[in-house]
């Protein structure tokens, strides 16, 4: 298998699973002393189910009952207190999209511009710096 084939297979696995992307590409795993919370892991699985169902439907493939239900949803809503990892999770989702889905746009909103600048972008930068360096050139945000 060529290096390009290996890379294609790797990105396909990541495209199918936000959880795998966060663990393998961003390095949020026990070997690095980092871990997703139970809530972040559950949210990653829900987002992956939602995205995969919509991709499958868009490609005209037959959906299971569960996939049909997910394909009709418009998003995932997360409510929790402060300091629970929502901004980290949002950063991971943004990186996932920029790495695994070509020509993507990601609208980012918050109650104030300061929250986007001081919280979201600083959190994104934190996790971007943990991204595997040999993958940076494969992701849309590198340029």
C-alpha cells in the first residue's frame, strides 16, 4: 500500500469518527496524559452519527431506521456548566471539519465578539498546537 493510500485510509477513518480524529490526530488520549470527558466522548459519537447519516443520505445510500432519524436532525445541542470542555469540543469539531471535509465553511457565533476572540480562538490555537505536525499540511487551516 502506498503512502498516499495509507493517508487516504487514515483520513477516511477520521472522517467517519470525530472521536478517532480527536484521539489520533489531536492526541487526546491516555498515552499523552489527555482524555475526553464522558460527555465529550458521547457528543463526539452523536456528531459522527449525525454527519455520517447525512452523508449517507446525500450519497443516495439506504439508511437504517436510526440513520433516518439522525438524517432528519439539524444539529446537536450541548448544555452544561462552565469548565466542562464545550470550547475544547467545539475546537475539535472545527479541526475535524477543516481536516476531513474539503472546501468547508464553519460559521462561529457567540454572544459577544470577545468570547470568540478570547475563548474560542485561544482554545482552537491550544488544540491546533497539539495536532500531529506531519498532518498540518493536509488540513485546510494550515494555509
